[in-house]
């Protein structure tokens, strides 16, 4: 293998985060690495994410390119990737996670709590809509699409008072200091399962030696465990981007903690469950076992508490 081809969406954010992966593959494998730009349905459609079907609209075209041997690996924002494995593909590596928090980007330095009554806040995420309405039912929520510059630009132009974005994306573009007016703490404002993490997907089977070396060097076992816990709740509840679910997992003092919250779409109801597990060791198999265990217990709690009665979940109880 003299060239490793890395597939990615063509947005500025996708290219920025892919470049970090390209640099790491090149450093580990010692070969030329080429970026292959792929246009996805999510990039070309102007419909809301919930209308498009949410999770998967950014992944399908990338996966087709990988299966058609147009590239050797593809880079996803993990929160955009469906929880169900795709036939013929697997997650080859999950690098260390960036900041998982959401942030508010508002005019005049406003925070979420100091925004004027009735302020217009833009987001395309049903979870963020529910969280905004739970915290500030007086706000006017505006459904928006577009890249980071487009969204932040609507605040600068006065069309919106604020937008809610992911800290990780702004950080990868070097924009955090310029536009953020409020960091939303994960304890009170859990984010999408897998938010802040990237997933490197490859074809099934043993990768070529140099690619395998690069994947092993990039993989971060703690990030893999915490994102597995969060995304397993999403899978267990049979939910996608259209379901208002926030989840946060951390490993601290030898314990894997997981908290997940399911909201009603209008933010008027929610249910939260938290559990912890103690991995037998910090080896990858033991971490995964703990992640699956804690996710199952949290999911059972959420369903037993009636989450499916007020949130758009496909699971039947």
C-alpha cells in the first residue's frame, strides 16, 4: 500500500477534522495519504434533519464509496453515524474525544439564561429544541440548516439572537474564542451520544499492515468505551436524530459512569437514569463489557419510567 485514501464529506468542518486523521495516519504508516471528497444527501438537501430521517443522511454516500473501493477508510462525526453496523464495514478506530459540550453563540454576549424573553434561537436538532424549551419555554425556536459559518452568520446579521452548536466542531475550526458566549455544562445539558468523537470506518477483514498500524495508534480505548455506552442506549431505545436523547459517559476513579435523559419534543417532560460499572481492568474487552452492562441498565430504567410514552422512540414496551 503506497497511498492510503481517506474519504470524507466536503464541508469545511469535515475537511478540518479529516486532516487531523490524515496527519496521524501519515505519521504512523509513513506513506502518502490522500483525501477523497464525497458529497452526501445530507449536504445537498435543505430539509430539516428530522424530516430527512436524521442519523445516516451524512453516512450513506461515504459508506458506498468505501464499499466501492474508492477509498480505504472514511471519517465520520460519530454522532452522525447510525448505531446499527453496516454490512461489510466495521469501526476501525475511535480517536480521543474532543469537547462533548454544546455551546451558545449569541449576539451581545448573551448566555442562555440572560437571552431576552422571546429570543429567536436556531437549531436543527430535536434534542436541542427540547432542552431549550425545557430551560427557557419563552424562547422562539427556529429550525435551521447549513454549515457553521451560515448559522453563526444569521446571528451576526440579526436574523437570529443565538444558535446552539457543538463545541468540538468550533474547536476543530479554531472558532471557539471568536463566537461562543456560553458553554453548556454536560451535567444539566447532556449532548448527543458520541458527540465530540470521530469514528474511522473500514471494510471488514484484516486491514493492510500499515493501515492496521495507523488504526491501532489512533484508537483511544476510553473514548471507545464511553461512546459505546452512550450509543448503546440510543440503539436499545431504537432512537435516531429525531429522538430528543442526551447521554454522557465518563471514566473516573476506575468507574464507568453513564447518564442518559429522554425528553418530550416540547421539553415539558423528561426522564433521567444514571448507573455506574466497575471494569475488571482497563483492557478494551473489559471496558466494552462494562459499557454494555451500564447501558443496558440505563435503558431498562428509561423504558420502565415511561420514556416511550412521550418521546418518539420506535421501541415497543
